[in-house]
């Protein structure tokens, strides 16, 4: 069974470079329901623009909590 969370992210390009270089491994975000979630920063690589990562995203994962995919909502 697939599970999903929706998060809003506002990560500048320079801040994401810390994730990319490996000095920070996880992103801490708050879901639309107000829950704090932590997930690997590398799942965001395909979402990075010159401005960084901004917008709402749905992150899907399996029953074991393993990442499946991410989709931009807006």
C-alpha cells in the first residue's frame, strides 16, 4: 500500500547546496496536517531549480517508509 504526505518547501539554492554536498542528509518539514516529517534530502534532487526548491509537493512511500516518488503540486 502506498502512503503519501504533502509538504510545502521553501529551500534556497544556496541552502540546498548543503544537502547536495552531504553536510546535511535530511530535510525536516511540516505536512499540511501539521505533522513534522524527516526525509532524505536526495529525494529532492529532481525538484531543484536555479531558485532552489519552492512549492507544495506530495511524497509517496511504501509501508516500510521507503521513498517511492515525489510530485510537485504547484
